[in-house]
C-alpha cells in the first residue's frame, strides 16, 4: 500500500521558511499526504512535534511509514481537516495545508481522478463516504450538472457538456466520460491548451469531496488552533481555492497577512515538477 503513494511537496522551501519552525514547536499538517512537507517541518528544528491529518487511508499509511524515524514526535488523525478537533489546550506554532491532489491519487486509474487511463468514476479522497463521481454523473439532473460544472469547474461550455452527459449516460469509466465531453465541444476547444474534460473533472472532484465547503469551514476555525504569533500557510491549485484563502486571510481580524504578494513556484521547480505550475502559497500570522 505505502509503496504506491508518491507526492513531491510543492513550494516546500518557501512554505517551511514562512512557517519559521521553532525548536520544541508543535505543528499541524492538515493534508499530510506521503509526509513530504511534514518531514521538512520535523527536520527544520529540534524536538518538533507534529499532527498529520489526511482523509486518504493510503496517505496515512504512507506517511506513517515515511515518518517512522520521527514516530515519537508524530500523531496521525484520519478525516476531513474541517472536522478535526485538537486535544484540550493544544495550540500550534504553525499550520500547513497543501490542497493539491497527490500524484498517487492522479496516477492510480481506479481512484478516478484522472482520465489518462480508464478507471472507475470514483474520485473519493475518503473511501468511507458514499457519494462518488459516478453517482453525480449518472443521476443528477441536467441543470444540476450544468450548474456544478460551471461553478466548480469554471467551464463556459457547462450546459453543452451537461446535455451530452445526460444524453449518453450511464457512464462506467473515466475514459468514457472524457471522450464524450471531447466529442461535444468545438474542434478549437478540443485542441486547446488543456483537455476539454479537465474542468469538468475538477468540478466533479470538488463536488464529491466537498472541497470548497470544507476549506471555508476549516479557514473559519483553524486560527483558533494557533498560538499568538503562530503562522498558517495554505497552498492552493486553482482560482476558486485561492480566492477563498486570499479573502478569508484579509478579512479575518485574528490574522495578519504576511504574503502581500502570492508566492508561486520558481522556473526551476516548475521544470522539476510540472504540477507546481498552478500552485500558490499564502501565509498569515495570528495576532493578539
């Protein structure tokens, strides 16, 4: 199980630097993945303690394995970060959330996050939940589908795509769905910079996992988990997430924004890890 999980931590250097890790500090990694960012936090200073959260059981297993050298300093909690409740009186020196989908989630076809290969229409980050992409695609009304694809995918052809989905369903695999979407859009759109199904797949993933709802709920409560002077760093991968983080940080009177200008990957990181290209990092500090 653990050998399959691979996730290169994005914007790791500025994120760890921005958190200003202190010796003996306590940190929360809200999206632990394979433990890439967590390992860097633990390495940054002596006697650091860390809580790692993830919805994905494969991620928790991988992080447990990859951080085995710090077993006495790390605690794991599996679930949605917006449902986490710190133990009594526990406050953190820093909190990190990397909202990106992991390489493993994208690369394992049967997880359903990608259409590079044929896989089940799943897209669940937590396999304990019942809602899947197949349920949405095959049972939602056309207007619901169109609205979902437009809102969460920012897809301007949402109505056309929703109509095509309803006309040709049921769908069993990611490839069937992606091909159906590609077949209904203009040729200029079909041969654009990204695959014409990309935004629809993003929308489905966000809907299945309640990503934006969870993010908003988490941002409302996470500052309460910080010590005064503690920092919160969030890495986003699309404009919907970044907009929420940007405005919440600005409007929350518990926080002072430290990143007046959003931090993006360097050319070197983009070349080494193409998935860093859309990443944006924002950091804020808890004020008294």
